[in-house]
C-alpha cells in the first residue's frame, strides 16, 4: 500500500510539472485554428482558384465589347536592273476596330454563367475552410488524448513494476509463487507494448498537427467557448445548415451556372451582327505615289447559322443535361448535410452518455482496485486479481479520455455540418480569405485600356 501511494503521488507530481511547463506556452484551440487558417496550403489554393475563376467574368464580358488594335509595317527594297541599282521604301500604319453588337444574348448568358462560377469558387473557399478547421480540431484533440494515454500507460507500467517487485519479494520470503511473478512479468510486458504503441500514435498525431498548423503542439487545453454556437434542438441545427452551409450555397450557385450555360447554348441558334472598321496611312519612297495617303473603311456583317454538323444541337442537349445534374447534385448535398448534422448531434449525445458511464466506471474501478490490493495483502486475493483490477481501471480511464475527446470533436463536427465552422463565426483573429474584392476589381473591363494609355 505504501509503495502504491508513493507511485500515485509521483504520477500526480509529474502531471502537475508538465502542466506548469505548458502554461508558459499555452496553445488554445482558438490559437491553433487561427494559426492553421493563415498557414493552410489548401485554403490558399482555394483562394487562388477563386481568383482565377473571377477572370472568366472579364473574358465573358469581352464578347460584346470592342477590340481595338494598332499596326505598323515597313519595308526596304533594292533592285539591280540593267546594271542600275534602284531602291525603295514603304511604311504603313493602321488602326482596326471590331465589335459584336448582337449575338442573341449569348454573351449575357455567358457573363451570368461566369459570375455564378465565381460564386461557386467563393463558396468552395468557405467549404475548404471548414474542412481545414475541422481537421485541425481533430488533430488537436488527437494530440491531447494521445498525451493523456501516454501518461496513463506510463502510470500503468509503474504499477506493474511495483506489483512485479512485490510478487518477487513475497516469493523471496516464501509467501508467494512463481506463477504470481510470471503473471506480473507478462502484464508488465503488455503494458510496455501498449505504452510504445501510444507513443507511436502520439508522434503521428503531432506530425499531423504540425502539418496543419505549422507549429509544434504545446500547452494544449480542451477548454473553448464555442459550445454556445450550438442550437438547442436538432431541428434548429438542420434548419440553420440548410440555409447557410457553404455546400448548399455552392450547389445553388452551380444550378445558376448550369442554367446560364443552357441559355448560352440555345442562343447559338440565333443571328450574330458585327461591325468593323479600320483607318490607316501609307507612304512609299523615295518619290511616293498616288497610293500614298490615308485610307479608312467601315463595314458590318450579319451571320445566321443554318447547319453546323449537329454541334449546336449537341451543345444544347449537353447543357440541359448539366443543368439537370446540378439540380440532382443539389438534392444530394441537402441530404448529405442533413445526415452530417444528425450524425454530429447524436455524436454529442452519445459522448455525454459515454463520459458519464466512464466516470462511474473509473470511480468504481478505483474502489475495486484498492479493495483487491487489501485482500491480496490479507491473503484472500491473488496477484492476478490485482492485475485484472488494474486492467479494468486502465480501460475505464482510457474510455473516459476517448469519450471526452469524442465530445469535443463531435461539437466542432456539428458546427461544420451547420456551416458555422468558419473564421468569421468563430471570431478568429485573422484576415478572412475571400476572392470577392478581387472579383470586384477585375470586373472593371476598361482597366486594361487605361493601363495602356497610362
């Protein structure tokens, strides 16, 4: 009993020492999430994709805007005719202008499709953001629970070492048996193997954490203030998810893009009208000629497709199929989000029940272990009974660690399923990544011309 009490006191002192070291460099869940938000390559990639998608708006708008170009060309010639050298020069300059003035609203449909696609890319940023932040929480809790398991299994080794020494001491004085010693040795070996497995798992979790956050984990804590974002009923959670989850908003924008694509495909059957013009000068030397001077032209063209080998009709059918597919995908997204909300909600309820059961099991197992040790000391219980009681206590404590970890992960999973696991909703001290300012800037289609003039 004295040896056991000493080991427990030593373990408590070790835990207090580790905690005091961690306080100096505390890393809360919020801090880890903020660091990961600024670090995550996946999120940066999604932002760049959204910016690239925004350029499609400019390219679509160009369909009804003029194209203006300038040209200059010259030549120098020399000829030997009849023993005499002759030479000549020419210089031509020009400006050209082309513009589609009517295309059966095809450009307008393409612009709408491009804007919807840019909106899809923006919601993809939010979706990626949620996935990244949830991965961070999972890695955070994996490291935290991994460290608890390593500490617990180290205590387990210390306990088995003490029991092995006790069994050996009783054998030496003739009060024990070799079976007791062998059983204690076997449990010690199992405990050491379990400890090494926990250390390996922890190292993997720490590597995952560093990959996601960009920092090594230290001073972790389960405390957070985000539980107040959880609604009071599962119906409210589902309703909130169906309104604001980025995957839902993404699917709606995809439907808009597909509808606009269908309109653009249908518009290909209509007429197209274009105007074009040019103005230029020409000069030839050395003496010039009647062809020198200023020339200009202005023309128009109206074209109506009659037969295109089936390409236009195929394009319309393809666009219609894509529109139907986008609507089916939207329905699937609603079902998936609803399922995710229910799963996370029930996960929280299950974790609460598991925590209560594990706490009761830990309390009972502690009482049983103390009683079995006393019975063993009185000769009414065996070393195997003590070892089994310790195994039961360890299992109960591991269950409590896993249940506590599971509740935190389920809480953030529910926020993710509701579409609330974002930097803005969590109040993270970061600059929210968005392609909207970039999109607004590039929609200034005359910027290119002003740049050339300046």
